[in-house]
């Protein structure tokens, strides 16, 4: 897992974990099949060396050939590929599919990380380490908004600041759906026994949630999202990094999933804001949207 410190990044899942060895791999919790609601959300796999898939994330097509995701997903990657299928089959499935190596139904691309990522901000801990947690993948093959159905939209500057507490937010991402008990010994540091890991198909899931507004130490850079299933809210966890936090019922990406604060991915999650002027300028003016 990349970048795990006091808090937990929710994206970069080592290929060994994706192959089913002991470990943790999460996705949208308390969700449901997307069923075509958000065709522009894709499953991303990143290579840390040529031909070596290493971790996976989620992302949203925001313009022809440009997928928006998290900076801790693109950081350290030399290549990436994305699938926009509702369900993505792996080479170990029966019948076998393409994931994680790519093929006829995936698009190859080059990852780019926001230059301010990890440069630090006032305060300590992961919010500072994960500063400006935004990246893009520029696809090498032609793909348009019409090819997948439609594109996600970028927010206006400061749009998050106009939202009220409990404003509707939609999560979309790929990955697992349930926990399974792990036999044998867990590689430390383990959670309390019995040992569990999250598992399930690579399926695009959707879940509604709500904004937890108000000032906090890093509110200028992050938004807080309720992950409380008891209140009917969905949640995000490992494997959902870079997936869009959408304005409820719309296609506007307010932020990208960044980190959670506990193993169960419950309570509150934090997402890196896209509506910051410098972030929007980087996406728009670096010729990624040409």
C-alpha cells in the first residue's frame, strides 16, 4: 500500500493484493451497481515499471483522452491503463479477461501528477503529505466523451464553498463489495482477530452520501464526506482513490477521493478539492484538455 502513515490512502493497491493474497483492498461501501449512471468513471491500473502492473485506482474522463484521478495514484507510475466497462474481468477469472495487463477493451495512457503534490501545507500528518492530491492520465489512444457516453465536468472555482452542510454527494468507483475471513497468519500489523480482508469483483459501484461542511485545518484543500452507513450513506475505501466526488445527481467533480482515517473506512473520508484555482489552472492550461 502506497503512502500509509497515520491515516490510510484509499487507492494504491499492490498487485499481490489484487491477486488475492492476504491484505486489504477496498472499494465503494454500502453501494449498488452503477447501472450506466456514470459511464465516464473508469478503473485504472498503474505500472511502476514497464509491463509491471503495481496498483489500481478509479478516475473520471473529463475531456477527450484525459482521465482525472488522485496524485498518489499517478505519483511514481510510468504508465497507466483504464477500463470503462461496468465489470472488468481479470486474467485469473473464468473465463479469463485482460485486467491488469490491458488489451482490446482498455486504453493506455501516460500519468501526470500535480507539481504541488506532497509539497506540504500548514499542519502535520497526511493532509500535508497528501497536499494537492490530484493527477491526470493522458490517454495515448483516441477516446472521446461520446465513446463512453459522456464526460464528467470540472467545477467552477470555489464551488465547494457555496455548498451547505449535508449537500448531496455521489461516490463512484470500482472494487470489492464484502469482507471475507482470512485463514492462517496475517502479515503484521494485523487488525484485531479474526482476520478479514475485503474482496469482490472489479465492478463500478455507486453510492449517495453527503458533505460534512465547516472549517477544519485543511478545509481549503480537502472536503469531508460522511461514510456513515447507519445514516444511509455510502463510503469510499482502498481502491477508490481518484474516483470522483460528484455533486449529487450531476456530473460535476468537486473533489477526488484521497484518504480515510481507519481500517473500516467508516466515519468521515477526505477528498482533494478540484475547485481550487491553481488545480483547475493546472488541468486546463497544461494542454491536457487540448
